[in-house]
């Protein structure tokens, strides 16, 4: 086929590589353009290696509390270099897994940086500066995103760092300021605090930690972090950072009190969100519509230009790996002419892997009241769970929200041990328009953390047994 393919995908993150494999399964001749390692940010610098780091922190924390389980252990410590090495090894293994899947599905990998031309071809420039042109009937842009840069918080990669540098530091900072209380900031705050770093989180919004989650979840996580020694400053902005004698002198502003304070730390981690990688793609040359840097698409990820599609973090949908994967699959199945439903963005699970973990789907309590008016809420604390007590993990709760006309589940919010593995049940329940009574009558195994879902549903209807 030479330089001609049925589908060319620019970017091999969880959107791009999943779309490529599904397209190959559907019989398309597929090529993927990638300038770095296969798997994109998620596999190499995001989802996977950060979870490896967090697992090391969790095991270390468990070791420090072995006496709580009737066990004894001496000389408990850690090797920071080995923790980082393990994380990078896990990422490398996953990237090789994508390589294997590409070979299995006969997907062509084109190494280099891709861009579009005015005649809808893909130009790829390799590391040596050589440029090659490729043709395709369909082009899917999946170039992902990078750490957002604030004007007064420019990442230098040394003292002011982003998430990539936070995963590969040479040594542990004594004091760390995390700017941003979202998932990235919260996870790194937990990781470094677990290893002994003095951590402060600054969040511009009033809610503080995880401002997009249910307020009750945010409050419980804040209390837990306070017990762990992590300081949280909500309604606070970073005004300026100066580097002096190897230290970061940070000027912060309390937005409630309109007061200014100074913090001195070793390192500042900027975790204020991401910016779509849409520059230098040739979007303007083709007249592709964008808004605030995001590519505008229809329900099936088609841009306003025939044959050009976009998925993942470069479109204005939740910047989550599983969302990008679902978008990629939906996109290529629609191209293939399959009867596929658009994605329901109100049924997207959101997970944060600190300790305690946080997981949610659907409306928060505030959003549900605004949409439905009258709602039913059921909550079951893990202090009442036999499995949680046996595991020594009593922090948190399950909170379920039902609309009252049909009793349908419209929101679920969990905080506690292993809840990121529990949320899928509620995503399926919401997909199937399950009611509270259907959850109550679905027998859950005992003893498990998942019983909390059944009990929370029962609590909403005054039928709870173990409260």
C-alpha cells in the first residue's frame, strides 16, 4: 500500500492506540503516527506509572502500621531510586504490550511528528528532520494534552515541575508545594507525604480538594489528608514564585481574607490541569473549527472538515484515559458504518487513587437537586462495614443519589479503600437505568466492601439493616 492507508491516527495514547486496534479488527488498513513511546502520556507518564508510585507509597504506609495487624517488622524504610525505577519499568512493560498488539493487528507505526496539509495529507517529520507524506481516507487526531502553564508559574523542570518531572525526581524534596487540588495534585501530594515530604496543597477554588467531586467527599478527603499531615489551603492563589539559593519563595493570596503570605519550599509542583496539543497540527490550513484550543466535533468525533476526526484530550470532553478509549472505539465503529450510540458523558466514572481512594459517576448532590428538585440520598459509612473493619480501612462511605419519579440511580460518590474497583458496578447500574430497589434486591456477597452499595441504596429508602 506504500504511503496510502484507510485510516491514519496521529497519536498513540489510550485514544489513538485503542482506535487503531478497533479499526484493524474492523478490517481497515491502519497507520499510527507517534513521536515518542507507544501508549502516549497515560501508559508512559500518567495513569500507569503514577499508580505504580502510589502502590509503593501504600505498601510503605502499610508496613509502618504492621503492629495494627498483630505483626512485627523492623528496619522499615525505602529506596526512592528503586521506587522510581519500578515505576518506569511498569510503564515500559505496558508500552511493549501496545507494540505487541500493534504487530498482532498488523498496524503500521510511523515514527515522527504528524501534521495536516491543506490537501488533507499527513506530513510526518522524523527525529532526523526527514519529512514524508501519507494519504488516507480518514484521519483521526489523538495528540493528547500536556501540563498547563500559568503565566506566574512557568515550569522549568527543576524547581517548578510538572507531573512528568514529579515521577522522576533524583531525590525527595523536604518541602513540596502542590498547586492544584485536582486528581493529579492530590495523588502526588499523597505519594510524597507518605515518603516523609512536608506537603502543602494550594487550590484556587473554595472546595479545596477535588473541586469537581461531591462536596461531602471533598470534606472527608480533606479531613483524612489533615490527619496524614498534608496541609490544604483552599480559596488560595499563587501570585509569584522566586528561586533563591535553591529554594522556592512562593507568594500566596488568601482570596477570602484578601491577605498575602509567603511559603518557602524546595519544589513547586504545578498541577493546574492540562492544555490540548493542537498547535502546529495544520488545523488552520484546513479550516478546522476550534474553541479555546480544543477541536470541535460532532457526536461521532467528526470535525467540520470531511474525513478529519478528533478524540481524547484535544476535544472538550473529560480528559480521562477511559474516555479517550471509548471515543476512539465509537469513532471508528461509526466510520465502519456500525449502528453505534453516542457516548453518555453523564455516565463516565472518575477515579482518584490517593488514600483513601475516591470514585464517582453521575450527578453530585448539588447537581441532582438542581435538575430533579426532589431526590433521595442514601449513605453507608465504612465504619459499619465488617470487611472494612477486618481490613483496618474504615475511612469513607458510599453515597447514592436517586431521582424520585422512577427511583432511578442518578449519582454515586464513594470514598474509601478500593472504591476505584467498586464504581464499575454503579456505572453499569446507571447505564441500565437501575432503581434503588433493584440495587437493594441484588444480593451482594458478605463480607465485602461492595455491600456498602446495597446498604446505601437501602438507606435511601429507610430499609438499611446495619445502621
